[in-house]
């Protein structure tokens, strides 16, 4: 017999998988499954299990709830920037691209101050015209956005139709990316909520 409180603590509070719980208690996973059912403890869905596996230390963000006037302004700026410039195709990726570092600075300020993201999970991808200097571009974006160079990736823009005299920036177009399903959903929901209040 498995103690209900112990099982709840391991599976629900510590968010261990059934296999991990079984290992801790030295029983078979099927035994853990039996007692979860017996105690009416809901099993996690596949997507919830996958999320926990990808985020073993919990959510890599913490939304700031108590907002001062400056925070509220920054919240609206972040929402509107993402609504107008952000990528909507992927359910788990927050992506915003631009060649103007100031726009990315503002959105990054929103992610840092309002969303309180784990910055180790942040990535910057820069598409650069093939004849421009990759190292100079990497240093430029790293300094502009205060992101470690190891989190900045440069890849060449190879469209043969493009000409060097038509490039808008010798530093390329940067895409700021943060991967997390829950944060993406929160952002989408907040945008909808804000827009509905304005209409």
C-alpha cells in the first residue's frame, strides 16, 4: 500500500513522473498507477507530462502581478508589440523579429520586468546578408540587447535575388525567441483580453 499523502506530494507537488515515483518507492509503475486511481488523483495528460519534462525546475517565468503605473504601460507596450510584430504560427514559441534594436529592447524589457523570464532560455537569431561580418553583427546585437554572445546565433541570408545595396542594415534582422507553451498562452490570452476591453 502507498500512503496517499506521500503519493500526492511526489506526483502533484514535486511533479515526479509515475516512473520516478515508482523508483522512489521501489515499486512497479503499474502499482503507482493503481494507487493514483484508487485515491482519485488525476493523472497528467501527455502534454502536461511533456511540459514538466521540458521544465523540470518549474515555469521558466513568473508574471509580475502587482503593477505600478510604469509597469502597466510596459505591459501594454509588450502586448501591442507582440500583437503587431510577433510570430503567431507556433504554439510554444514567442518570437519577435526586427532590424531596429529599439523595438527588440522594448519587448525584451517587457519579458524581463513583467514576465520575469529565465534569461538562460532566451535566444537571438540574426539573419545577415552573406557578405557582412558575422562577428561584428553578433557583438552589436549582444551589446544592444544585453544578451550573452553565446545566446546569439548568426546565419547567412542567401536569397540570390538580394543585392548588398538593398540591405537595410549591416547588422541583419534579429529574431528574439523564448520557448514556453504556458507563457505563449498567457501572452495570447492577455492580448485578447486587452483588445476586447478596448472595442
